């Protein structure tokens, strides 16, 4: 019997008992990471090559340290990103937000669409857009110096214009010139702190998680920033919690210069992000 596969089975049970949401996946990912193989190649690891460090990383995951912090990498669409303490780990649900944005930009009659990513964090959104919309001009901003250490690593050699600053005051030089503004901002209500998964609450930076009593403080600010940056007809795409479905589109009202505000579901059919178009005067 393959020793590593037997150990993976034991590790899966340990992680399940610790409340890890995806115990089998994480046990296999960590086994592949420690042994330097792909998940589909675990059966090929010889018994004599079993590395006892596997149980060290399993113990860390049992304590709910994020899988991505242990491996130092996160996968997002077609990207492999470097992540660790100080930066928000990109989530799979954000991939559908980016997918909608890519379709929206491609549908625009613009040769070189200009895109702004507010609160870029690891740079996942900006880099995905730059990669999948090759002629786009992508700009990104991040406030946290701790997060920027990772952002700069990920964006090294890319064509993304990365700046440090406050999303609410960013890119004054681009006012009225942007085709799409996108953001995955902090949106968790402060009152929900105790209900947040330990991987996020204890390891993701608070600056990337919480935003006022109802979680919408920064989204309200981004609404004005997006209106300032977008050209007439330009589009804003903003992620929010599934429990905030129906609330965010009401921030982008006709009275404030918006049209076609709507919510959109994620792959689990839960409201996940809102979009709106800057109205034409």
C-alpha cells in the first residue's frame, strides 16, 4: 500500500475533526506541496520518500492557518500568486466577478480599454484582467504597505500601473477616462466578527475584511470614486457579501448619476456582486 496515500487519509480525518471546510482537498494539496509533486501524482511517491514534515504542515492547518499561507501560493483563474501574512487571500467566488468584468470590457467598442482595480490586495483581479484582456490598460491601488509587499512580487514584470494610496482618492489623473472600475473591497459588518471563519478572521488583515456597522462604508465611498473615474457609459463592478444582495445596487441610484444597477449571482446562485453604468448626461 502507498504510505503517502494512507497518511493523506489520516490527515483528512484530522482536518475534518478540526472543522476545516475542505479536509480532503487540503490534505492532498499539502501532501503534494511537501513532496514536490502534483496532486494527481501522489500515488507515485515511494514509501521511502515519505517526508515527515507532512505532519508539521497538517498540524498548522489543524490550527486553521490558511492553506495558502502554508504553501505560499494561491491560484486565481489562470494565475499562481504569492501570498502570506499581511495580504488578503483571493477567493474562488471572486473569479466570477472578474469573469463578468472581462465579458463587459470585451463587449465595449474600445480599442484599449482602461480599467481601474480599487483595493487590489494581492493583485489578483488586476493581473487577471491584464492577462485576459491583452490590449487593456490596467491600473491598481492598494493602501496597506504589508499587502503591497506581496502585490509588488506578483506584479513584477507585469504591465499593471500599481500605486499605493487610498481607494477613495486614487487616480485623480484618470478622472472621466476609465471604462471599467472593479473592486473586491472589505464588506464584512463589524458586528459579524465572531462569525467569520478563523482562516479569515485570524489571518487576513482586518483592513481587507471589515467596513463599518453594516459592512457597506467603503462601498459607499467607492461609489463616488467610481463615478468620478468613469466616462459616461463606463461600468463599475463591485463584490459584496451574499447577505448584502439587494442592498448594494441601491447605493448606485439614478439620482447619483447611475443606470442599470443590478445584482448578480455567484456559481452557487447567491448574490455576490453588483454592477452599474455611469449614466450619460
